[in-house]
C-alpha cells in the first residue's frame, strides 16, 4: 500500500469481496442478495462499489433516494435498483431511470399508480414495505386489503417484493421482539400471496438479521454494513474486513510550552511541555467536533495520538509528545486494525455514522 501524501480514503476491493463471500456463506444457495449502497455506499463510493458488486454478482441494489439511483444508472449499473424512500415528486424520473420504488403508504401507492398509468407502464415493479415494529416507514398489517385492492385495480404495477425491516437485529436481548417481527411478517406475506395470486419476493433481514436470524432470510436479504466490513458484534466482526482505511499525514509539528493553549477558543491548555502534530483533516471531512477534547484519537507509528482541543473545519491537532514522528509521516484515522467502530465509540456513536460522514472532499483510492 502506498504511503499517504494527503488525506485519502483507501478502499480495499479484495476486502469487499471477502465480506460478500462471507455473507453469501451464511445464506442458503438460492437466497438472493441485495447490496445496500445508499449514502455513497456507506461513505465509500457508490458507483465504483456497485460496479464491482454487480459482477460478483449481487441480484439487486438498494439506495435511499431517487437521485442516488440515477447516479448508479449513469455509472452503468444495469441490475434492478430498489429506492427505499422515494418521494412522489421524483416518480417520473424514477420511472425514466427504471428504478423500483418502495411503496410505504396508501398516499404514495395511489400517486405512483397514477403516474405509472399516465406513463403507460404495465406491470411496473413495486416493492411493498410493511411496518412490523420499527415504526418508521411502512403499511400496517391492517392495510393489506387496501393494498391488494388498489394493486388489483390496475395493470400498470406489479408487486415484485414485499418487505419489512428489523428494529433490533443486532441486539440479542431483543430476541423476543425480533421473533415477533418475523412472525408478523410471515402472517402479512402469507395473506398477500394468497390474495394476489402470484409469489412476490419476500425480504426482511439486514446484515445483523442475516447473521442472527438464519430462519428469517426468506427469498432475499439486504446487506449494507456487512459488505463494508462490520458485523455489529465482537464475535461477528472477526468474520469481516473493514474495506476503508482513512489516512492522512502530519503537516506540522509544534513544541508547546507549559501554559500555552492549542486551537480555537483555547479549548486545550497545557501545564507541561507538549509536542503536537497538525493534520489536514477536520469536521468538514467527517471528523466531527464530538471527537475533540481528548476523546478521539488517530494512530501514528502504531501509537494513539489523542485529539487536542476543538476539531477545526480542515484540521485537527493531536498529542505526539511520546510518539517518535516527523512532519510528512503517515497517520491512520481508522482502518482494519484501529477500526471505525472503535473510533466511533469514543464519541458515543456507531460505525455507520462515522463512515457515512466521510465527506466527498476526501479523495478515494481503490486498491484492487
Ligand atoms: C440501510 C438499510 C439496510 C441495510 O442495513 P445494514 O444494517 O447496513 O445491513 C437494509 N434495509 C433497509 C430498509 C435499510 O434502510
């Protein structure tokens, strides 16, 4: 791996393949795989990642919003793309780009049927989302008859899949709750399948669902975080390899005398001699202010260098008093060893938030 000469997010496609293979090994051979590449493939790079995954091959892609799906189409993704949270204002361009909407309430079902009919579509693939306990998006169990009668009243759409989302699949203390979600999903989908007269694809599990509830894989699973290298538990993390390594360099080293301060608002004051390193990465790159004031750290020469004072927009200053290092040296913010999950914990958050927050300003470098 080349030494960093600026802030760069290295993306290891071999690790991505490893994670995909591991997830597949946990599935029945005919269970379909939907790769969730929303939010720039969790802060990496949606187009390159999707192009790589398309050939592995995955069966489906998922994004959150219509414009994310359009970017994938522009990048040459031809596989089906589910849009998890489309808005009616974008239904025309959704259809133009052959994206498939998640339909989560009666209002948007009606709006989508109207637009699909006006555009002279027939059997346009839609995915019906049910709420089974997350209480975020989705029809409720009582809505099944409404959904069926609306869909049966037109030839412009066809239910390609029926799905729901688990609220606490990574938390084994919530096992009873999850089992109840699975049972509810089974009841709903049996009812739908009976009434609609054909068999839509059924899917429920995200990454932790795949790992913890093998009995609930149904016809397809949806994985995001697992592909990017996190299993949401110490045990499962061993089976995955984080694909991203965020690196930067030391721009300048300062000797700070007793009584001086470091950074904005003099948030750090020292009562002893100190060596600090200034790094070209800040909150505009995704290292939020919550990592400042001694909470977060980076790795220099295999040692932790804690962030001093406030995180700036484009820089952080770290404590290198006891680290042998020079200006120009490489710095690891997170990677396969000092993981994003551990760094996220220092600021009371989760890997998902840290990695999806790495801004588009940071250069991406792909390792084959
Ligand atoms: C984001 C998302 C996923 C992926 O979840 P992971 O925990 O990252 O595997 C799956 N399904 C839905 C509905 C989502 O919003």
